[in-house]
C-alpha cells in the first residue's frame, strides 16, 4: 500500500503558503508554482489515462496558484490510490513540492 499522507500534508502546506503570500512575492514564485501544479496534474493524468497526452493545466493567474497546487496534488493522490506500486511517482511529486517550498 502506498502511503500518500506525506504528499497530502506537503501539498496542503505549500498551497496555504501560496495563498498567504503577498502579491509582490507571488510574482517572484508564480512560474515555479504553476510548473509544479502542471507537473502534478500531468502525473495524475498519466496514471489515470495511460497512452493519452495529458492536458495542460491553464494559467489562471497568480491568485489561483494555491488552489491549483492543492487540486493537482489531491488529484495525484487519488490517481496513486489505484496504482499502489508507483513509489517513483510519489517520490518525484514530493521532491517537486520540496523544491518549490525552498523558493518561498
């Protein structure tokens, strides 16, 4: 069984930090936040729909980044529940979240 609790915790923490950032700081980390949200979303789609090109999460602006990170992270957790052997995907997601968190 794959324990995704660390990913849920990390994604929620990062999403909350993005939601709390002032606009001046958001501009500096927006690209990294959107890239992470897209990576998490694409990872989930690859698990759920193998063989199909993932759809790219849209850029909904800097004020939506916290929500986009949270949604993409939770989607990945749900997708991983159906693929209990994919420790590689979980570890990559955790590394991506940690990397963006270091920027904050």
